[in-house]
């Protein structure tokens, strides 16, 4: 059904696609001008003082959820990891964050190696409009879907780019893609889903360390924010709360990046509800847990609720999803 809808969305295909053949790997793989990096402290002082007196709103962005605004901001020049189990909601969380950044006027590139561009766009459209596009109860569904496609294109086409490559890639190609996005396209936020699609072997800890180190260098050198989706190792039970030490692969991943969030579904609530056992409806469906924030003030846990039709995570049970479409009409 999703593929059938995707075929109808001619306008959605006009979103900006970046293809591997567009990128000169050798040109963008390395930033080798070392001499330009050695500077006197005097070069930076005016900027440091001015930044304290007049902080730039371009350098920091909040997350979508107001409960996070006092604790966390996305800062340019940093890397954030979102880790969780398979099916834990990492891609939905980062898709929602991407929409929020686009609404703030930030340029975003999404490199999802696990989904076709059409599928990525359809997910974002569903979160954008707050409606299930596969709902058979919608009247005149063809025109309804086309209308949403047009509105989404108007919302996203200037600031949303999709990297068109599925399956496994290489660290070198991913680094080149990130530099290309920053240098040629002025993109400020780059989403990479996921690390394990970029580094083929889960056992190659040195390659993982090197790849994440290069991502941190790209973020720092080009003043962009890189959002990296990752997985956690299999725990004793899905109901066990993970920590940053449970990230798959090299322990240096959490050490090198600036921020670490764990996305943890409330499996105990889900299992009790499924099995007809007692559970608290007011308990969050998912926890977004800040396990590291190098340049921030707090590491907090945020409880979120899943809104099925929109595939959004929201702050309040029974609340309304984010109204990116400015239509103000949603169903639970």
C-alpha cells in the first residue's frame, strides 16, 4: 500500500536527492589544510566575547519537545548519537527532529541506508500532517494524498535533502557525503541512519573508532551538527533499562561524540497491556534518555507518548501531535 501511494506522489519526487555519483570522494574525504588550523588565540577572542554577550540563535536549536528546552540544545560543531534496540523508535524520533529543524528554517540532509527515499518521505509526510496516509476511511483518498504531498513539498523542498543510497556503504563515502553537504549545499544538520550500515563488521572496533572520529572532525571543521543513529547490544530482557555502555561495538563511540541519547520503549507497559495484565496508562510509552552532554548543563530522562496516526512522540497522554501542517485537525 505504501509503495502504491509513493508512486502517486510525483511532486514529492522533486525533493532534493543527493546521489553517490554526484560526490567527488577524493575531494571531500579529507580536509588536509593543516596550516590554516594553527592560529593565535587573539584570532578567536573577539568572537568568544561577542558570543557571550550576543549569543547567535543560528548556532543552537532546541529539540521539538518543550520539556527539553531548559536542558538541551543542538549546537553546531557537535555529533549526537541516538541508540536503541531494533524497532525502538530511533528513526521515528530522528525523523520528527528533522521536521522540527526544517520548520525552524535549518537545512537538513537525511541519509537513511535502510529505506528508499520514497519510504523516508512517506514517513515524514505522515508525521508532518498527523494522519495515517494508508487509512481506508479517508474520503477521496487520491486527492487527499496528493494535497498532502503538495503541502509537504511546500514545507520541505527548500531545506530537506535526501541522500539516495540504500544498503551498506563505506566510511569513506559517508564522510565524503557529509563534507559535500556542508561545503556545497550549506546543510547544517546531517542525519546518518545508521552507523552499522557504514561500518560493515561489528567486530572492527578500530574502524568504528576511526569513522566516528572523522564524523566529529567534519562537524567541527564545517560547523554542522551530525545526528548518528546506532544500536545497542542485546540485553538480558527488553524491559532492562540500557545505558551508554550498552552501545554496540567500540566503547569509544560514546567517548568521542558530544551527546548520547538512548531511545527506550516501555516494554513492560506494552507486554502487560498485550497480556491483559495491570499497567499504568499514564506511564510513558518511550523514554528519551540523555546519557551524555559534553557542553550542556544536564542529563535528563524524558517520558514520551506514541501518537499512532502521526507516528509522533508527544509529551502528554492524549495530547495533540506537532502541527507542522498548520491544519489543526488530528485523530488519536
